[in-house]
């Protein structure tokens, strides 16, 4: 087979103008799975998200705009091969440019509540192994409920006036999850104890509840401190000094000036570790910070499940 030669700057400019959403919509439309108003994943990569003209591959710590970068960095194509492939594709079948919808501002409104929380209890207690008493506490304090329409778990965050301002939905029968339209990310799911100076930080509400369950299983009081979900992690980019701490963490610390200790339990992956590094970099001179990244598991819920249902995991050598 003849060795491919580099295709030159002019042709590469054409290649790099092809964004990944336009590529999929034109050439592999069946790969796309819609997860929200303007959020897509693919059948092949559930951790590859496309939104607002950009893509982010959370499992591999890669991101960008172009289809070329996706083929090279995610699919691990040879750079020259990827360039020739996309250029020939564009020339033979010119793509219809996919316009990215403008971000719309929606008024925040909680989803209608179901008449009971049976599906939520079954999912969180039986499948996720979270303690029933802890789930009941969250239900009684209006932190969790079951959505009427699809029976998803709704995790609610409140503003400083104790009004609902954020809600994240998690399906009880699939991997689907999304933020409710109009949610303010500053007000992510949290449990506050005004008498404590310690804040425990997690990526998700389920990881937070998993940690509380682990405390309870050890016979320890599980509401002694403050607990916050930052609703995800992000990558550092080129320079850590140009990054910011998660907005939910910044807001919580501003509203709770008594905090002097932060304990981090973010996911054991590239995004989680880099978010931990960012927080330590920006706040280490103001707070005592401890990194409790879970070891040999992905996150706190996997750690909990491994301890509750060890028979489901292969014995480590």
C-alpha cells in the first residue's frame, strides 16, 4: 500500500473547519444519542459529550471542536491518515453545516413530584446500596424526590434563601442524567451543618450519599459536617493558574465563612484528579485541604458497592 503523504496547509485548513457535530450529523448520524436540549453522546463512547459546538471525552481527558482532533485523540488515528480521510470525505460529499442552537435561558421549575418515592428507594437503596435511613432523611427534608413523569431521582439544591434553585435528574432504569432547565450550578446539591468547620466535597449527589452511608456503616454520625456535590469535574487545560475552582464550591465557601477544612473525594479519573489539583492550587493557602480520591475504584459509590456486595467484584490479586 502506498504511503500517504502530508496533504498541505490549505487542505488541512479545510479539514480543521469540520466540527465534530457536523461530521456526525452528516456522515454518522446513527451514532448520536441525545441526552438533553443541546447535549449528545455517541453509541461508541458514552463519556464523549458534544455540546455548543464543542466536544469533551471525559474518559480520556481530551476535548476540542474539530472532527480531526476527535479522530486523532480519541480514535487514535494516524494524523496523516485522518487528514486524508476527512478531506476526501468533504470533497466527495460536502457536509451541510450544523448550526449550533443558541443557549436559551429557561425559568427554573422543579419537575412534578410523584405520589410516592418507591422507584427512587428501590434504585438508591437496592441498586446503589445507599442506606435507607439516609435516603428517607433526604426525602423528608425535600432534598430528593421522585419525578412524576419518568420516575427519575431528582436531587435538589437550594439558594441562600432556602428556595429551590438547582435540580439534577438521574434515571432509575438507565444511565440517563441531566440538569433541569434553568438550574443554577452555584446551588448544587448539599447538606449543611452550621456548627461544623469541615466541608466534604464530591462530584455527584450519589457519591455524597454513598460517603454518608459508609460513615453510618462504621457506626459514626453521618450529619456532623457539611457535604457538597459540585456536579461534575473538568480538565485543567494548558495552565493551572488560568483555571477556576468549581462555581458550586466557590459559592458554598462564600456563604459559609466558618469553613476551615476541605476534604475532597472526587472521582479516580483524569477529570476528577485534575479538579482536585485545581482546588488545592487555588485554596491551599486559605484552608486545610485533604485529598481522599478513592483508590482502585472509580468513585465513592463504586467503593460503597464493593464493600456492600463484594461478591459482584472479581477478587483483586
